[in-house]
C-alpha cells in the first residue's frame, strides 16, 4: 500500500512536470514567433523602397542582409517569381509559399517552416511593393528543437522530483495510514468503532454498518432456524389434527355402514345412520378440499379485475346468519357502499369468510362480532377467547389451531388463517392482528392503494 502510494505520487508529479514543460515550450515558441514577426517588420524599414524592380539584384540582397545582421533577403516579382536571394538558392518560383501568396493577396504575409532550399527553420515575412515583392527571413528554432533543448533540464527536475516525492510520500503515507490501521484493529476487536480523525468517519460508518448487517444476518439465520423448528411443530400438529379429523368420521362411517349392512336396523334408525354417514362424508370432503385449496394458492395465476367488496361482505354475513344464531352471537356491521378492489371474487370471498367464520367459532355464547369495510381496510373484532401471546405469532402458520382438544368442536383444520395470509400477500395487502387472551381479537387488512397485486401472466 505504501509503495503504491509513493509511486502513484511520483507518477502524478512527473506527469505534471512533463506537461508543464511541454506547455512552457509551446508558450515560449509562440512568443518567439510573435517577437520575430515584430522585428521582421522593423527590418523591412531598412529596405530602400525607391528602387525599381530592375535595381533589385543579388548584390543589393547581400548588402541588405549584412545591414540586417545576416537575415536572409529574397527579391521576387509581383507574381512571386525569383529575382535574387542573399543566400544560395534555386531560382524556382515562390508564388505558392504561404507568406508570398498572402503578400500578393493582402500586401503582407508570415510563415514559419523548414526551408526547402537550405534545410533550416525560418520565419518568413513578405511585403508587396510597387511591381515586386521583398521577403526577409530569420533563422529560428523549431518546436522540436525547443523540446530537445529543454530535455536536460527536465531530466534534472525529474530526478529531483523522484527523490523529494518518494521521500515525502514515504513519510506522509505512514502518517496517513496509521489511523486506518488503528481503525482496522478496532474493527477486529469491537462491534462499533470511532475514527481518530474526522476524514475517516465515512469508513467508520461503513464498518459499523457492515458489522450491524452481519449481526442482523446472524439473527435472521437464528430466526429462520427457529421458524424450520416451528414449522416442524406445526406439521406435527397438523398430522395429529388431520389424523384425528379423518379417523373420527371414518370410524363413524364404517360403524354405521356395518350396521346398515347387517340389516338389523329399523327404518328410522337406518335413516339416521345414513344421515350420519352423509354428514361425516361431507366433513371428510371439506377437509380434503381445504388442503387442496391451500396448496393451489401459490400456483394460481389468474388475471385480476375490479371486485365489489361491499356486495361480497354483505353476502358473506347473510350466509353466516345461521351460525350467528346458533352461537347466539350479535353482529355489528358497518359496510360502506361502493368498495371496489382489484382482485378476484373467490379470493375476497375466501378472505372475508375465513376471518368472520373464525370470529364466530372462537367467540363466547352471547358475544358480539364487529365487521367494518371501507375503501382503505377490512376489520373484524370479536369478544371471544382471544389468543395467547405465545400463539399470536403462530396463528398464521399452516396447520396451526388454537383449539388443542382435537375434538373438532370448533370445526377448524388450521388452514383458514394461513390461506388468508397467503391471499393477502398475493394481493399486496397488509394483514395484522391484535388480541388478548380472554378478551377477544381484532383482525385487520389494509388494502394497498398504490401498490399493484402480484403480476399476472
């Protein structure tokens, strides 16, 4: 880590130094060109513009060059053709040279390039006079020559940068990394850490959050194990319930069937025996249907539509009127008109029926059941036996029943509330319960107003 920081620091400063050198060289070159253009204009003042084209020869070109400190002087026709030059050169036309072309067009022109005749870098200045052109050129450095001249200095600076930067990086990284190392040690020993410098606060928060997440995950695993155990208990209870519920009607059916088969019963007793066989068969059929219905909820994937929940609630209460009367339970209801839910009729009927039926079954004789339905929620309260605190979290587990007697007096198989929970989850509705043992229970479903149900295929 320290070595990486040291070399990264050196690389950054080295790159910065090289970039600075390049930019400085370019600035120097640009300024040199501007300065050269100025003194080339001043050089042109030394030219005797009273001369005619016939008086422009090589002798005068060399004379003017000496007067200008060795600057190269070239005389050209008005069309850019060669007349004379202060230095040896060919007599080819200069009409296509940039500075000559500009002078012909606008009166003067500049250009910087390597001379095609001499091979050196020149800055050229050409001016148009009456009937001819005069060009003055001065040798100058190219951009690459400036770079090459700067290389020794840059190399020295890079060497000095390497020594200084690596030394400072070594000292500073030790100072910077010490709080991080201390933070790591604290994180290994403690659940929560506190940074020694403010800049490490985000890292401390991240470590603390990771520790909390790990602790939460451990807790979730423990809860899952406690659930894989509750589930086994529920399964065992279900097997016991189902075995009893199936054994009782089967025993009755077998016994009365044997009596009927013996032919020893009079007509009235035979009728009662047949009725008992029919009743017990219906109970067996209801048990099997409940198990099948529960198992099919997850795989059911039918489209949803608007359901008149108000109508379903009233029809459910009307259908359960005999059970209210038999249990001598008073019904108090407040059903708002026009409550529409995005669901399916059979789902809403199943949910309403299971919750209200439980409120009747586990109520006390002469008690009451309150039913409330609005666009926001469905709530059922009863004055029944209530639910103990230890069972409050288990009542939605499949196969769990509050009635432990296995005598079937309340007629439940332990699947009703589990079915309700599954259906509410499928719809995106929130199901909650409040209860106190001996004082009744309240089941409440908050309908989702914005969240859509599970997507349908």
